């Protein structure tokens, strides 16, 4: 992985010893972290490297050095040095301001974390982010557990459970903590989130092993836990999160790269021009040299045309345009505006081809909402209602059927009881308010939904739950919890109802529930139809079922269960088999539909981005089922789209699967097809192997959508780099969490969302927005505008410089190649910096290819900038040829007109005409201000400058020119005639263009205010079609079925089982912190 440059990589094999309460013996790195682009010491060398890596600046530095040599340059020593210094100073100020703002944003959230050192004992409270990697000592929760949100690291929405060791669980007071004595021996810092090997040595006690279940990582957030104490083991760049970080790269736009190469080519042409001048001088001196008594030997020199800097205007334009605030991209809820954190990549926003997006917090709000359900074959929540961000289940029909003795009343009652009982949620009462703690956001949404419908989960004890419903209190005895796992795809509880009936409640995926239904189960077809309807809407579905048990059945199963619990080998598999023996012959009650609420306008935004020929890849650390459901919800996947699923456990199996799919695609390989590729992190590890990654990339590029699940932050960055390195296209990565920083920094353009997962993504991004929907305008409008503005500025700068300095070459044929310059030296130096800067600035700020309404209405317009048709090598050289022709007219026409006139007038007419033509070349709304303003600036400067000498000893040759030139009729004749002659060829060229582009059609429509354009015809962007016959030939890995709907974010294989967890709570008692030993003994022996 040579592309990846870690911020600071520590030797993984070097173990460390951490002494408790002995800070003088712990010498490790500090906890301060800076991902800023520059530091106080690195600014100057890194900034100069960045600036002089631009070919233009390097060339001007070379010219400046040459000009310091006597008799080499005819324009003086400082005419290039001064503009170059102005450029470097202004660009340096811009870089400092941008980086300083980034530094403030980075350090603002948690400045107190800087003082944390390895070996310190720290306390974190509910809602706080962990400042470093710590080993858990004790917590406020029963059994010394705590909940942490790891979405910053892996993108998963469910909370993780961590548990302190028995030996430290009782250490809670300040006196106990300060008297703690011993050491921790553990592995050195590394990038593996799920691994940790260490040993705790407490004085007077036996050593105890420490694993990942006792470690809380930097960037995770403490949830549903009042407080925890922990020992810091890694800080700063040695934390696992920072070990996964990459160094912020120096990004350059494609336009800049093309410009750099062409400037080098033009430099070679300048050398050719210098050679021509030298040959011409030698020929002229040999022919007429004896008669040129007025040119001494010392004064003989050959003219070398020197270009002057043109980067100043474009840098200022980019910087000023970045500071503009767009009210359409203002998120009023948090009062957050879109922000450009760099001004050097604006044009890249107009060329994005591949979009890599995170899921949690980027596409979704990370909020689960109970939206719909089906009970006894009747669907509820399907009635149209106003769509708001807070819309939840709302259908009075359900309660009406329940209260009015509808035939389905008992089904509704049992359905709601099941939602209130079958879960691992813990209630917390604060006065009359009840809040729910849950490791699974899905479970919390179902319990809250049942509460809204009148079935309120009020209390939990180790062996019972209490429900308030219908004005009564119902207590269900919890006998067993049959845990959820990704293999089982279901969770069950065995309860004794208030009436004494033994009953098994189960909720799970339709695929596992339906195959276990009894033949007597009703509403099977109706419920399946409703499930398909929910799946099409992208909702997360769970089937709800139950079965009544006899005492004999339960006792027989319980004996088997107790025996399996003592098995040493393959206990998890044995338990699953045991669960399976009793989870059968279910009676179906219905199904629930949960919405992982999308951010506003996400489906519409993705639809428009797809129309703009932007391919979207979804990269998430979450489960495959969740990612697929979200992809359906946001319309990235459609019901008719075929799926290619890659799931393999070895390199050989992965390679065989990829090769088989590539072979099945045949001629369609490499073309965009209506396919979706789905791959998990385990398989991707093998797919990115150097022997396989090329085939994997070809397969992925053949699909319209790609979903990568269960990815680590490093894998996200590797995928982005794979496309960036092998495909000639601009990539953009967008995310909101710390786990997205790697891919944001790796992509050509990184966009951070100011979300609920902190500011890490925003602080490491190039552009920051508040909502995913803002990406539509950022790309389709501001991206397209910026591309047109920057490329036109570059073309304009090339044009005006070529015009001016080719004129110097023409003048060499007249002055005998003596090195005499046509224009006064300081007029040449100020040509780019002042006299022609106003057109560049107005063009760069106000130019619009068309209105934002048209760009949003017709996303196909984005392909014009995306393909780079308006700026490439061909266009640039056509512009240079055009400038060559104009320079010929600008020199020889005034020369012939005024060959009997004053030579000063000739030079000024040429210069003024050059200004006028160059400024009129790109006409826009503010061109009048640019043209006439520049002319006025020149006339004022020219008039004042001609009176400088002898008061100010500068340019004596300019003395009195204003009175001569402005009074000369030839000047005014040439002022109007020469630009008209130059522009005639441009007008003729445009008038002879036969075919119209989509942009021209839209512009005509805007100017005529006519009917809307129908893009379904010749201008529609058509995706390559693939034949049905070829698609049917794909292997069995292609899945045509609708999304299974199932997604259940429950923690599995945790340090403590779900049954042990729920049995450790008793919410009927006062909220006091019980000791670990008491809770543990209650859960085991009560």
C-alpha cells in the first residue's frame, strides 16, 4: 500500500509497559494532534514547494534569475520579480488564512483533551467522546458494563457493549483510584480496531488478561452510561484511530496539471523564438552591422520574449468566490452554511465522475422511526400524511379497530404486547417521563412505537418486564432470551404471560420466520404482499410471530438448553441449534416497517446526480442488509436492477468469483450496465490483492451502482485510491464521521458533512456542507460555474500573453533583432497585474454558463464540464493560434497605418488594441464594466505616468506621450478599427457553426423565455443499454429479487450476553450504583 502515508506510524512489534499512578515512568507521545496543512516550521518550505511546483511560477522564477544577469533582459531586473512577489505574498496569505481556520475548527471541540497522557486515569460522562484509547476500570452500569457508539470508527448505528474486569470493577472512589498500583503490559500501537492484547498486573493480585472488550477507543462516544473510569494506553498519533489516518495530501486540480504541462511546451516554444531571434540578429548584423554606427558592441543583444505572471488574478478570483454564502445551502436548524476550505479545487467540482459516499449520517439522519406495520393482513400507516422530518407512525385506524372490538382486536393486542416485551431495552424514569436505553436503534424505535399506541414499557427487573396498557399493569415473566445473531436473523424471548401461559415471542427477517410458520398460520400471503411494498419503499422490516408452549415442551427444551450452556467446544453453534429446536410452528401476527430516516431530498439528489452521469458508490462499515435497504430508500438501487454479490473467504474463491462474473458479462464488461455490485469488507480484502484488483475494478466499473459493506476506514480509502489511480476521472468522497477521513483525503475532492458524529470529517475536507442534498447544487451549479470560470480565465490569460509577446517577436523583424522592446518595461509588468486584471476578475466571479435554475432542471448539462470538452489541449492550442493571428493583425495593421507617424503612437495603439480585443473575447453580463473600466484605468495611468519624469526618475521615454497620443486622430481610428478587424474572424467562425449543443439550446431558451426543453430526445444522456439475453447469462451470484427488507442493528457476540445484560437491571429500585459483585451474584444465583 505504497499510496498510503500514515501521519506517524509506530513499530507494531514493540510492546510497552504502562505504570499506574507513576507518570514520571511513562514517556510516550503527547495527546496533541494537528492535521493542519502547515506548521510554524514547515510553512515556508512546504508553501514554496507548492507554489513552485506550478510550472508558471517556476518559469517566472527562472526568468527573474536571468534578469539579474546584466545585459540578458531588455526589461530590467525587477519587472518580473515584483509581480512574482505580489503573487507569492497574496497566495501565502490565502494559505495561512485557510489553514488557520481549519486549525481553529479542529482544536475547538475538545481543548481539554490535550493534557491527557499515557497512564493517566480519566473519567468520561454520558455523551462525551473518548479523548484517547483507554482500558475500562469501572462504570456506573450493572456488571461494570458501558455502551459506546462506534459510528465514528466503523459507521455502525448499534451501540457496542464494553465490560471492565472483575478485579477493577469496584474501584470507583478517588481514594481507590489514587492508590491503584501496578502496571499494564500491552502491544505497541497499531491500526487494528478489533484487536488488543494486554495484561494487567495489580500489586498483590494475579495477572489478568485484557482484550478488546475492555478497551474504549479514541473517537467513540459514551452512551447510556452515567460515567466510566479508564486508564489511558495510547495517546495522540498512537491511538488506533490516528493509526488509520493518512497524511493530508497536496491536491492539485486537473486544470492546473494540464496548464503546467502546456506552460512547459510554451517554454520550449519561447526557446525556439529566442533561437529565431538569435539567428535573425546574426543575419541582420552580418548584412547591415557595419552601417549601424548607433549600436555599439556592448549594446548588442537579442530579444528574448518573457511572459509575466498571470496566476494572481485566478488565485484572487478563486479565493473571493469561495467566501460567497449561498442561502440555498444554508441549514437553518444548525445555522450552518456551506464552506469552501480550499480555493484551489473549485474547478474539480465541475468534473466529478465517481462519487463515494458514506451511509450513516451522510445519507441518513441516523434516527430510526417506526413508520408502518401490518397486523392480521391489514396494513396501517399507509395513509397519505404530510411529510415532515419528524413524521412517525400515524394511523388512527389501528386504535379504532382495537377499541371497537374489530375481529382483529386480539391480534393487535398480541402484536403490541410482543413489541413491548421482546427486546433488550432498559427504561429510565425521570419523574413522569420515560426514556429508553437500547444498544439497537431498531428496538428502541419499536418500543417507542408501541408506547405511542398505548402499550408502555415501564419497568424491567432481572426476570420480568412490566407493561402499562388499557389502564392496567401487565407483568410478563422473562424465562429465557434467545439471542440475535447475523446467522439466525431473529431474536426470541420465552415468557410467562400474566395469565400464566407459556409463550415464545419472536421477531426477525421474513426469510427465517416464513420457513418456520405453522400450517395453521393465517394472513401469510397478505403479509408477504405488504412486506414487498415496504421493501420497495426502502423500509427495514421485521416479521412478528409467536407460539404457545406447553409445560412439557418447555421443560424438555430447558434441560437441553442447560446442557448446551456447559459445552466448551462450539458453544455458539450448539446454542443456535438448541434455539432452532423450539423456534418452529409460529403463528404469524404481522410485520413492522422501520425507516432509517433519510436526510431531506436525498433520493431526488441522487436521481439528479445519476442523470448528470455521476456514478455513485456506497461505502459503509454497516451491515449488508442495512446498506441494501438504504440504497433502495434513496433510489440508488431499483427493483429491476440485478445484483452481483461477492462473498468469499479466501483469495482463490474471490478471484474465481470475480473472473466468472467478468466472463459472464462478456462484451458488456467495461460498459455501464444496469447492475449493482455488492461486496463486504472480508471479500474486499482479497479483491484488492494485486493479482485480483484489476479484474475487480473492471467488474465494478461495469455496474451502475456499487455497495461496499463492513469496511474499515482504511478499506474505504483503498477503494477510492483504486479508482483514482486507474481511471482517468475525478473522484469525490463525502462523509460525516472520523471513519471517512481517509477516503475524503484520498479523493480528488473531499466533502465533509457537519453531522452528529463530530467535526473530524469536516475538518479534514476540502468543502463542508450541512446536508447531503446540498451536494446537488455544489456540483451541478457551483461546480459547473467554477469550471467555466477557471478554464475561461486560464484560456484568457494564455490568449492575452501570447498576443502581447508575439507582438514583440513581430517587432524584432522591424528593429533588426536588436533586443529593443516595443512596450515600456513597467507597462509590461503591470499588464497582467493591473491593466487586464479587471476582465479576469469579473469573468471569474460573475461568469455563468447558464442560470442555476437551468442547471438544476437539466442535470445533463453537467456532462459538458465533466467531459472537459471546453478545456483541453486542443482547445488551448486553438486559442493560442487565435492569439497568434490576432497578434499579427495588432502589430502589422497599425504599423502600416502609421508608418509615417510617430513611433510612440504606434506602440501605444498596439498595446491599447491588445487590451480591447483580449477583454472583448469573452463577453458576459459585466463585460462593459471590465472593458471600459480597464480602458479608463489605462488612460488615467498613461496620462499620469507621462508626467513622472523628471520629478520621479522613471521612464524618461514616456515624457509627454499623453499630449501627443490623445491628440492624434490615428490613435482613435486604430483604437476602434483594429479590435473590429480582429473580432471579425471570431464572429464568422461562430456563425458558421451548424450543430447546436445542449448548452446552446438552453441558452437560447433562457434568452427567449420559451417552453421548457424536453431532454428525452436527442440531448438526453443515454446510459449504455445491455441486452436481456446477456444479462440472463450471469451466474447465480446475480440476484433479481427485491430487497429482503430485513435489517436489525443488534449487537452480537458481545463480552456479555443479551440475557445476562437484561437480567442485571432492576428499574423498580432507586437509581443507585450497585457493585459489580452484587449485580453479578443476582444475575447468577437469584
